[in-house]
């Protein structure tokens, strides 16, 4: 989806890296949500990979099965966000009359 919004490879790289690190920090991937300030925690819960991170942590560290609510909510969340991002990408590509051909 990043490549649809950016005109050059450099801007896509900057946008990807600039969004990855805050996303990883606030989603509980690097620092757990329980240790965050309540404002950061509330922001973290609306990010796309937070529930997936909690699900992975429950599978790997706690040995919970797929039937546990924390685990299957993570899988449902990931599936939902994939659908949302696919839909946004399709809409933007159709609005822009296709993908831009940057390489010559």
C-alpha cells in the first residue's frame, strides 16, 4: 500500500521505515502494552498489529491454543486489517487509473 501513495522509491522507503518503528513500539512488539502510559496504551490498541502481537505472544510464551479468545482475536484482527488494506489499495489504484510506472 505504501508504493501506491508514493511517487519515488526513496519516498516509499522513508514512509515504510518511518511508519514501521512507531508501529512496532506502540503495538507491544518491543515494549509490552502493560508497561506503557495509559494514553500510549489506548493508541496502541487501535494499531493494526497489536492484537496479532498479543496473539503471537500467547501462542509462543503461554502455549495457548487457537481456541483461546486472545489467540483467535489476533487471527481475526490480522485477517480484517489485511482486507481493509487490500480494499484501500484497490480503491486508490482504480482512482489513479492504475499503478505508476517509475522505472524507465
